[in-house]
């Protein structure tokens, strides 16, 4: 699958896993076993707070909305975004580092772009029903798809070098149009498909463009 699919798809799988684990702990707490939920509160207050808010708004038994809240909250934890992005980038580079040593290696590795919505539709479910919006627009929001500018630079440079060395056809550019964030987590570039952001986000992007132009 493509670089974009690897980067964003990994996040969706991890966010789904955390949401389901958190909601299970919440439900155990409701039945009198509070220890797992208390541990979650210590480790991931961002996720816990959103699930509790959803519980108050939609009811404690509305599992789909609790999962929805937990899933979205995962993307508010900068550590998760950065850690899994780095790990996925390392994986991409390892998988493309030894073409000549891998018998039967597909020279088009990472060229198939699997739909992000397709991944979500298969894993983000409760009792066979999706607990998050399956619409494409949902996953084009910047907080779901933003990628570090350093990550994109590293991947493009690495794959570019490999393409030349092994005479590969068609370098993967699937992450080229994703929204970018800087080392401080601020958005500095939008994807063409990204919906309008608030004033603060637009200001950050404008400042980044001006800084780049003045170099």
C-alpha cells in the first residue's frame, strides 16, 4: 500500500484499538471494577475526558458514541501522532532498503493507494455497524491526516534515492499533498482537500509561508 495509506492507516488502527480498550474499561467501571478505568485516567486523560463527555451527552449505554469520542480523542494526543508516524516511517524505509536482497520483491512496493475510508469501514465498527462517519470528508480533516514536514522530506529523499539505485518506475508521492505540521505541532501547509480552518491555524500557515519566503 502507498505511503499515505501506511501513515494514516496505522493511525486509524491504533486509534480504534485505544478507543475500544478505553470503552471496555469504562464499562467495567460502570459494573464496579474501577481499577482499569482509573489507570486509563492516569495514562490518557484526553481520551477519558472525551468518553465521559460523550457518556453525559448521549448516555452511558450508547457504545457507538463512546467509541466515536475515544477514537477522535486519540488524534488529540501529540505523542501518539508523532510516535506512530516515526515508527511507520522507519518501517517504510526498512521495507525499501534491500531490494536486491529480497527474492521476488515487488519493484512497485508502496504504490497501491488503499482508501482510508475503506480501512476505517472495516475496523472502526461496533456490532457490524460503523461508529464513525464513513464519509471521505471526515478523514480529510487536518487533525486526522497531518504529517510532519520532516517525515515527508525523509520519505521523499529515501524513496527517491532507492528509485535511482534500483531503477524503479514511479516514485510514491501519495503523501505530498497531506497537510504538514512543524516541530511544534503547528500546521504550516494545508492539503487541497482540507476544509477551512480557524483563524489561528490560518495565521500559523501564513507565518510559515512568510518565513520560508524571507530565507
